[in-house]
């Protein structure tokens, strides 16, 4: 019996030692407080966090979320204080409208001047008082031309000849967005008849689908189990490495341009450190390293010329201005429309 | 008769395949050389290497282990004394209290999580603290305690009631009786409770999710957040390691029980021999 107690106690001591080592190893010589960062999962080159800690002496508590809505509910619930959050466009708008964001002191974020002109003053933050873009990208169709032929329109996702090989977004905003764009409407419409038409279209599409998916899209398209589906441009590049047959197109009807932006929520305890962090991540060297790691496009204008990727990847990451002009960014929808989305989605999935 | 027998065999085999096939797939793909989860493209240890250099995964693993160890030890301590208390109660009181103890075990995690979170948030507003490692630890201790009590109680029932008095007759103080007589007798129950509590803590997602706050993140929370983008095979690697750890723990528990049974049997045989 004594032996077991001994073993357990020594195991505890060992674990204690290990954790002690871990944290003391991380601590920087001159501690300048900390910064609590809340970002999407798998959405940063973690080397940058270590570098930031070494360069500034600020300790980073890094946490991750898996959807804008999840992040929103955590902020709303209270009892927590984050210093930097990185929500997407429409969620930034919602947080602004609910007075949940702290205005940024741009004099402390000098690298903001490096942000490309077309990434400033976007619809979600028209006066650019609350946010600094982190990454952006487009949604397009990923397809295997050998199976479904050349694709230049959303119509391919609704075409009965591709039946059984089509994948669709497993979230209401992106799925409805595609249907609305195909019909020639704005993705931010609140017009009930337009929304109804989009819903009818999705209802007709459902029997043709192999499934509604999010990250399973990687396996299904890489292995050839499915042949066509919409997803993010940056993630297409990952799939392309595994299955070079795959192609990407932004449909001629236009698409969604998403921006994930760094913001400081109300009640942040370390606002200065948060601004230091935002400034650091916006610098050209860091933006480039991050963009190479994630595969999404950096809003820093210098990165485009310096980034070390092949021409093909670059053409996907930086679409022509003419193509971008047709893309729309999501805005925050009024509650009535959000309720409509929820209702439609429940009906479609059941 | 014989036919029925092979049917049973097939059924057993199917059950085990159903239970373990996913884990086998997970382990196999932790050695896959590309990120694909469906195409095998070669053997590699790359994901294990990346795993140990991924700061986020490692720091959340550290949080998970620290919380689990501290919570299961504290719960073992509190749970053991609670069980001894229950044991010495009148039955009128013991039964309802044990029933209340069982409720958190069968209760949905989400309810425990939300209610603890609400409690911590409101208490934090009054007393000026935020959700963090402390609240996470308290939450884990809270849901670990019932498991310890549940595994210690049976050992107490097996105890000879006279032992307590015999020890005191022979000059033990109250504390010595507990420490030198009762605790060693019920130790197997405590250890089992400790191990169950530990695995429950490592396993927990829902309650941690609601109580961890902004500065700490457990491993299960890190894995969950990866689901928008493709889950990296690092996760397969760490799950494989966790599975192996739990398997080893389980083997230890079972081997210990086996040994104890054998020892008791020998003791009984010897006693019978002397009669």
C-alpha cells in the first residue's frame, strides 16, 4: 500500500515539476503584464506568439474559438475579459452596434498605415474606429474539372447533372449567401421575397447534395468522394497540394469577401498591451509569416509583393480587382432576418 | 446449441469492432504522412514531432494535466472523509444524502457547467474575481468528488465494524485510528476513485468550457476550436498518447484488483486450513 502512495505522490511531484518548468521557461526576463487573446482555432503561426513574448516581455494567454457565434456568447456571458478578439466582418458590426467594442487608439498602432487601402473603412466598421484587419479571403467553388467540367457560375452547385457529387456549406449564412448571389441579389438582403426565393432554391438543391459539410470538405474533395463544393480560397490551396486535379473559381455572379479583424472588447484589462499586440501582428514581417502559415491573404499591402509563394497560389490569394469588385462583405443582419435564417435552416436540415 | 454459440461470438466480435474501429483508425492516421484523413500516403512520426513543438497544444495539455491531478487529489481527500462521514451516519440521513451525491453523476454536464458558470460569474462580480484557473479547478473538484465517494463507500461497507473499536482499545487516538487503520483498509477504493476522477477530469469538455475564463484553455477546448479549419493530425497523435495513457492506467487498476483478489483468496484458504 505504501508503495502505491509513494508512486502516486512522486507522479504528482513530477507533473508539478514539469508544469513549473513549462511556465518558468516561458516567462520573459522583464515581465510587462499580459494580454488575453481570443482567436479562431488554427488561425495563427504560434511561433509569432513566442516571438512577441520575447520581443515585448508581454505574456500572451492565447485561447481559441470555433465560430463567431460561440465567441459572441462567451463575451455576452461575462466573467471573462479578453484584450484582443478576432471576429469576422459581420460579427464586428454586431459588436459595434451593441456597444461591446473599445475604440482603438490608432496612434499606438502605427503599422495600420501598411494596411491596403481597399481593406480600410469597410462596411462593417465604416469609420474604422474599432478594428484592424487580420486576414481576408474569398469564398469560391472548388471542383474537379475532370468530373464536372469547367465551372464559372454558382449554377454548377444546383445542376442535376452533378447530383450526388455536390457539397454545401453547413451554416445558414454561407449557404443562403450562395443562393442569394446566384439569384442576383445582395447577400445582405432583408427582403422577404428574395429570401424566400433563396430558400426555395436550397430546398430544390438538397436532394442533389452529398451533404452539408464544414471541415469534412477537405477529405471529401481530396479523396475524390465528392467533386464540387464551395469553400474558402486559402483552404483550397491546402487541398490543391493533396489533389492537384482540383481547381478554384470565384463565380461570375460574385461571391463573399470575408475579413477577420482584430478588435478590443469593452472591459479589456490590458488595453495598451492589446494595441501593442495588434500593431505587432500588422507589421509586414509578421503578417507575411502568418499568411504563409495560414494560407489566407494578409491585408498588409507590402506582403503581396514579398510573400514567398508560387504564382498559382498568389493568383488564388490575390484575385483581380474586377473579380473582387463583384464580391460582397457580410454585414450584421437585423434580428428579424436572423430569425428567418434560423427558421429556414432548421427546415432545410430536418 | 452450437449454432447459437457462434452467433454469440460474431455478436461479441461486432461489438468490439464497433467500439474500437474508430480508435484504430485514429491511431493509424496519426502516422499518416499527409494531412488527409482518408488516404494513406506513408508512415511518419512528423505529427508527434510537431505536437511537442506546438505551444498552444502543449500549454493546454499542461493545463489539463495540472487541473486533473490537483482536482482528483483534492477530490480524493474530500471524498474519502465525506464517505467516512456518510458511513457513520444513521441510515435515515445516509440514504437521502447518498442519493443527492449521485445526482451530479447522472446529471447532464451542460447543466453542471452552466450553473457553475453562473455561480462563478455572479460571485465574481460581488467578490471581484474573474473566471480562470481557480474556477476551473473548483469546478473539476466539484464533479470529481461524487466518483470518489461512490468508489470508497463499498470498501467501507466491507470493513469490519469492530476494527474501529479494536484500534481504540489498543490505544489509538481518534486520528490514529483513521490514519493507521481505516485509511489503509479502504485504500484500494480511494485509489480507484482517484483514477476515475482523474480520467473524468482529463475527459471533460463541457464543464471546463463554461468555467475556464479568458486565460486558460484545456486540451479538449483546443481540439474543439480546431473544427472550422481542418483538424491537424497532431490531434490524432495526442489522442493516441492519451488513449495509451488511459489504457495503461486501466491495466494498472485491473492488475491491482486481480492481485488483491488473489491475496484475499490465499488469506481465506489459510484461515480455513487452520480451522
